C-alpha cells in the first residue's frame, strides 16, 4: 500500500494527539455545513442557467487565483517533490475537483435537492465498501449498523417523516449524474489516505489539487462551450455564484475536509457527510422560508448515534455522546 510505504509520510509521536482531539469536534461539525452551502449554490446557479461544466471549472480557477498569492513561492519550491507524484496528483484532482463536482452540477439541472442530498449521503457507505473491496479492510458489523442507522436518519429528514415520500422517490438521469459524483467523492476520500501526496503544508497541497482540477476540467468545459452552452458574462448572477463557490465550498470546505481526513482517517471523515443534509435543511429555513419540524429532530436522533456507532468500530473514544475521537496512536502530519 502506498500509504504505508511512502517515504513522504511523517508519523508524529502520540504527544501531538491532544491537539488533534481538540480540533476534531469542530472539524466534524463545520466541514459538512460548508458542503451543504455548495448544494444550495448549485441549485441556484442552475436556475440562473449557468453551464455546469463551466461553473465547476470557473469555481476552481477563481479559488486557485485567490489562493495563489499566499502559496505561489512555496508551490514553486515543491516542484521537485510533486513531479514524481504527478500521476497521484492528477488522479486525486480529477476525482475530488472534477468527478465529485461537475456531475453534481449537471444533475442539479434535472433532479431535486432532496435527491441530491440523499444520494450524496451514500458516500460514507461507498468509502467503507471500497476500502473493503480494494484493500481487504474487514467490514465490522458495528460499522454496518452505524452507517445504516445514520442513513435512516437522513431518510427521515429528506422524506419529512412521511413513508409515501420515500416510495415516490424516482431516479432519473440527473440522479445518475449525482450518483457518479458521490462515487468520485468516495474515491477521493479513500485515496487521499491510501495514496497521499508528499507531505507539504495544507494550503500548498490544496493549491496543487486545484491546479490539477483545472487541468482535468478544461477540456470538458471547452467541449461544453463548443457545443453551444456558454455563460452570460453580462449577468451578475454568474460572478456571484463563482465568488461564493470559490470562497466557501472550494477554499473553506476542502481545507477543513483535508484536515479532517488527516486527523480522523478516511472513514471517520466520510461519516461527517451525513450531517450535510441536516445543514441543508437548516439553510433552507432562513433562505427558503422553511421551518424546523419534529422530523428534523427525529433524524438527528438517528444520525448522531449512528455516526458514533460507526466511529466506535475504529476504537474511538466518545465525546459529547456522539462524536468519537481517535485513541492515542500515531497520525500522519502534513
């Protein structure tokens, strides 16, 4: 396994663990909120008729340009170490910045926000299953039970506690696009841990991944434009959507999720994504005029213990009754 044999991995002694445990609750609760904001913006952008592939390409391009003044010299200095890792860089970029984003924007044109959130909630299950299939990691019954419990809570929220709403869910072309995006995100989460890039500051690595994402998305965005789907550069909505996506889901969410993977591991980080639909519902309250109902609370009552149960299978230590911290063990410092 590359993660175990790579000379670029630095293992810190257990003395560094207290800082990790102190940061983990904040990371677990904040990262999914920023990803939920991406879903809201994606729906709004498609209503503004912004081409989805251009939106994905423009999001990373603007985010990279915003980050570049702070990382340019250090990114340039990392060339000797990044050059041998170029295949891994392009693979992670294509998955995390391309496959996990562009299909989601394409799907947002023809499917509902409920379906998007529900399908994306399956990504933690995909991480666990891929880890089992590709790396023969044992699938423990407690982990399966926790994931199923958390997913049940997500379903309660998304169906508003009404059984007939679940029966009426249909999966069309847009749903399949979103399913592809969820698979891309699961692979990105897993390979970020299994096949990491050389150790470097988080912001430098993020800039490198963004640049790789721009490279991966450029031919697709160009093909979209050649097919006639071009953005209206005179529309203020275009610049508003790009600015929001660059600052919040791109810079903010990916930075926090990257830290979360380093501290909690791929499976631990992926379980936090169960909170994305919860935050999406909470964002819809002030933005769409919806109110908090009893089914939201019922969903939370299933999601949080389910996340704890899944994390406990890794030998975590309970905190606040539902967040589990890793036990004393070496961790990767990047």
